[in-house]
C-alpha cells in the first residue's frame, strides 16, 4: 500500500474520532469505556471508531517504521561500502588489510600465527603475575593459587561463607522486627500480616486500580495524539477534498444524530432561567415599595374616622 494513502486512511479514521468528540462532548466525557454508557449507540460508534483508528495507526506506524529501517539499512550499507573502498584504495594490492585479501591463504596464515603469538604472550604474563603474587605469601596461606584445592582451605572458605550468611540473616530478622514494632498489629505492612487474606485483597485491589489508571492514561494520551494528528492533517487545504474527509463529514452527521442533545439543552435553558430570575427581583422590590406606599392610606382613613364629630351634633338634635 502506498504510504500516502495509508496515512490518509489513518488521518480520516482519527478525524472520525475527533468529529464524534466535538459533536458529542457529553458522551466523550461521560466515560464511554464504562457501563452503562458503553452500550449507548453514540458510545458504541465512538468506541468502534477509536478502535479502528488505533488499529490503522498501528499498521501505519509499523509500515512506516519498516520502510524507514529499510532506507536506513540501505544507506548504512552504501556508506560502509564506500568507506571500505576508500580504505582499500590507500593500501597496496597485496596488503592483507585490504577487504579483497581477507580470504587469501597467506593472509589467513599470517592472522592465525599472530593470534597464536598473542595468546601465548597473554598466558605467560598471567602465569608470571600469579607466581609473583604467590611468592609474597606464606606457604600455608589459603590465598596462594597452589592451596586453592587444599582441604583445610576449602573448609575455612565454607565456614566463612556460613558465618556471613548467618550474620546477614540475623540482621534481616532484627530489622524486620524493629520495623514491625513501629506499626499497628493490623497494619498490612507488618511482616506477620503478609499472608492475611484482607491484606492480600487490599494489595490486589491497589494493583488493579493502579493498572487501570495507567491503562486509562495511556489510552487517553494515544487518543489525544491521534486526534491532534488528524486535526493537523485535515486543516491543510490540499486534504479537504480527500475522499476520506468526505466520509468523515457523513460520520459527523451520524454522530450528531446519535448525540443526546436533549440532555444538554435543558441544562443551558435552566442556566438561562436561573439568570432570568434575578431580573424580576427589582420588580418585587418595587412591588414591596408600592405596597409600603398604600400603608399610610389606612392611617389616613383611621384619622378620617376619628375626625367625624357630627354624630354628637345629631345626638343634640
């Protein structure tokens, strides 16, 4: 497959994920990997698109890596060949250092003889060093090379190793006891609680949670990189008319139909209504003032009732 076509397919698949996440932000943030959101049509479409994009991205990455490795190997081989030819050009035709004389019998015999002389010289130097070290030690010293397999020296080495192991074990036991003494009896960090079922369950649950968090973070980073790569690819004017981008528009329309817009719109309307409520408050204040203004009228009426004194005049009549 052509590398450019493969990259276009990868970018289109990743753009499908981008379109689903932009059109349906609530489904993307609700956790489409978890039940029960994962069984909704929008999350199923999103998860399928993400999985296809991941597989295509892996295939494209593997193909690009193989192509780059082939190019690097070819360049390296050409460079090594040129370096070898340049080195051979500076040597005589019968020089054994030339690559063309590597398997000539005279050069093979010379290399074998040179290796033999070097090996004998090394062995002689090692033997002389051992003899010089032995001459500086007592005849019964177990450090002498001649006493390596003497029974008394073997027994002394075994006893020394046993004493060192016992001392190490005692130190480890003492350190463990000291650490346990600083902890509560039911603390799972105590060595005595290592195989308690509750501590085992807690450790298993902790490991599971850590693994799940690591996997979720890696998956989120992979999706983010894929979406960013797809966004950069589609933003180029030359790629807007790509057939995969045309398919992407249809996928975006499908995702828009599957997106639960009814749940997102009431929240915005509720926010608008909550914002609209403060506006009538001044009217309420005005109403309260209006109610406060007529309050003096009853007082005036009460005064008016107290003023009519003509009744006694009628009584006089």
